[in-house]
C-alpha cells in the first residue's frame, strides 16, 4: 500500500470515529424533496431532478454520497455541507452554479469526488477548493470558465483526475500544477487555448492522459512534454499547429496513443520527429496537410503500431521514411497525391498486415520499392493510374512472389485495367546511349558589299558648314559552331528529350532572329531618312568606296526556325 493510500485510509478511520461523537440530530432525517437509503459506508441522498434552487440545509450527518444533479441551483453557499464527516462524493452537475462562496467546503476535508460539470462558472478562484486536501476527482467541464487562479489547485495535492474540457480557457500559466504531481488524467480539450507556458506540465511526472485537442494552439515548445515520461495518451488534434520541433516528443517513452493531428497545416514530417516513441501503438496523422515525409521520420518505433496518414496532401515519401518500423501492422495512405513509390519505401516490415494506398495518383513504382513483407495480407492500390511499362518489372515480379497477399486494384491503367499479376512478361528496360552530334554547321560568309556614299553636306543656312559623313565598314566574322551532346536515357525518354532540346533551341533562335531583323530595319530607315532629307542640298562629289561586310551566321537547324548565334551589324556614323 502506498503512502498516499495509507494516509487516506487513516483519514477515513478518523472520520468514522468522529461520527460517533457528533450530534445525531439529523442522522435519521432526510429532506422532504429527496430520498435516502443507507449503505455500509453511510447514507446516499438522491435530490436530482427536483427543481431545487438551493442546496437543502437538513441533510443527514452520515451522508456519504449526495446527488443534486439537474436542478436550478445557482450558488453553493457557505456551510452547505457542514457536519458530514463521511461525505465522500458530491454531484451538482447540470445546474446553474455561477458562484461558490468562501468556506463552502470547509468541513468537507474527506471529500474525494466533486462533480461541478455543466454549470455556469466563469472562473476558478484560490479559495474554492482550499480545504479539499483529499480530493482525487474534480469535474469542471462544460462551464464558461475563461480563467483559473495560479493557486486554484494548490491544496488539492492528491488530485488524480481533472476535467476542464468545453470551457473558454485562453491561456495555461506555468504555475498552475506546481503541487499536483499525483495527477493521472488531465483534459483541456475544446477550449480556446492559444498559449501554453513551457513549464505548466513540468511537475506532472505521473500523468498518463493529456487531452489538448480542439483548441487554437499554434506551436508546441520542445520542453512542454519533456517531463511526461509516464504519459500514455496524448491528443493534440484540431489545432493550428504548423511546426513541430524535433525534440517535442523525445521523452515520451511510455506513449501508447498519439491521436491525432488532423486539420493542421503540418507540411513536412521531418527526420526523427517521432524517435524514442518505442511504446506507441497508434499514430493518427489524418487530415494534417502533410506534403512530405522525410527519411527516418518514424525511426526506432519498434512496437506494434497502426499508422494513419490518410486524407493529407502527401506528394513525396522519401526512401526509408518508414525505416525500421518492424512492429507496424497497418499503414493507411489513402486519399493523397502520391505519383511515385520510391525505392526502399516499404522494406523491413516483417509484421505489416495491411497496406492501403487507395485513391492516389500513382504512375510508377521504383525498383525495390517493396521488400520482403511475409505477413502482408492486403495491398490495396485501388483507383490509381499505374503505367505498366518496363519500369514496372520489379514490382510485377514482387506481386507474383506474394502468393499469400490479396492485391486489390493493382491494375495497369494503360492496358485496359488488366491485373498486373496476369501480365505474362514485362521486358527489362535497356539503357541506350544516343550521341547527337551537331556537326559543324558552317555557312560560308555572306559577303555583302555595299557602298554608302555620303557626300559633303553644305548647309544652306549661312553657307558655312560643311560636313562629310562617311559610312564605316561593319564587319562580322562568320561564327562556326560545333556542339556535341551525348544523352543517355532509356528508350522511352530519348525522343522526348530530343524534342524538348529542339524546341528550346528553336525558341532561342527565333528570338535572336527577330531582334536582328528589327535592328537592320532601324539602321536602313536611318540611312534612307538621312539621304532623303539632304538630297536637295548635297551635290555629288568623288565617290569614296567603303565596303560594308555583313557576315552571315551559323544555322543550327530546329523544327521551325534557324539560327543559333548572331553578330549583329553596327553602324558607326
């Protein structure tokens, strides 16, 4: 027997002795609105559903249990439970309690269970439970509580179960449970909690169940759960968490259920995020918004496990993401966006029974994506788009070897939904090296000689200015391009790669050609305009021939256009 239980047992004996010497004025009485019956531990009083507006004052002194549920009580008055040394449990749920007066439970030191759920409380003050040192179970759920005093549970040192779910709490301060190391069950679900101080659970070394789901928590401090070494169940689903730090769960070595993360926006499950959860049996990650699962995300989870990852946005599962899940029994990846199952994704899982990857977009399964799965009973790939070409060969052989596995929906989308196992043979992919040489494509220089005669211009105004404009020789040497590209691809990719390269070169060539053409037009326009403007005032002089060389350019043939590089003409005036 533990010290705590021994202490409580002694207290009970003391209370029984006290009842012998107290007044027995009401020991045989029972409130007229209620019904009473005796038990070996004292009297049970039933006052529920009586439309009572206050707690009856003439309760029997030997009352052990009292039920005041479903009435209209709004205040728990001081001295309501005086002279009841055997009082063990009080239920006042489903009333309208908005106030607890000081000293309401002053003479109820033996009380172990107090149910105040479904009332109208808005705050929990220091004095409410200050004399309830033996209280083990306190229900405050379904009220309108938005604040709890730092010392509200200071004197309830034996408290084991506390329910505060379905309230309006916004904040959990660090000093809230400094004196409550015996807590085993703690429920804060369905509140509006957005902030939790890192040390709030620091003293709860015996806590086994923690429910934080359906709040507005946006982040989890990596120290928040660091001392919860005996925690078995943790629910943090339906919050606003977008990032989980690597060491958040590192000390939860006794965790059995991690349930769950749906409705988050956790895009990436990083490596080792769940490591050390050696005892976990359920990880529920459905509807989290997950897009990527990194290698070793579930590292060192060796016990029996059910893993739920359905209804996310998973596009990539890295090789070895499920590495060493030797105890995993069920994996559900339904309703995601997977297109490829990478090599070494489902390997070393000797106890895997069921694997479902239904309603994804799977096109390809890489070599050795599936290893030896001796216990696999069901593999479901229903409603995917698997392409059966040479790349499916490894998976095809694996399916044929799994004689005890039911392969549901494992069909070829490109062969009239034919079952893969019914395909007689899949040829092995052959590597092909295609050397595409663009031999020296040289066009002889296109030599264009153009004499541009610009005569001395005599200005009509003042008859003084004489300007001689000579055209300069613009010369570009012919460019000679030799390009050798060696592309090694499988037979199915060569044509597509060549086509993509040709299109790209064609686009570049067309763009450069257009720019060159526009430049030539502009220069031609300038020359013509100058001649036209001055022809009435310029007389012909001796012609000075200046050659202008406009050099051609190499042409790299593409499906639509020509030209690879340009040396654009420049006009020096």
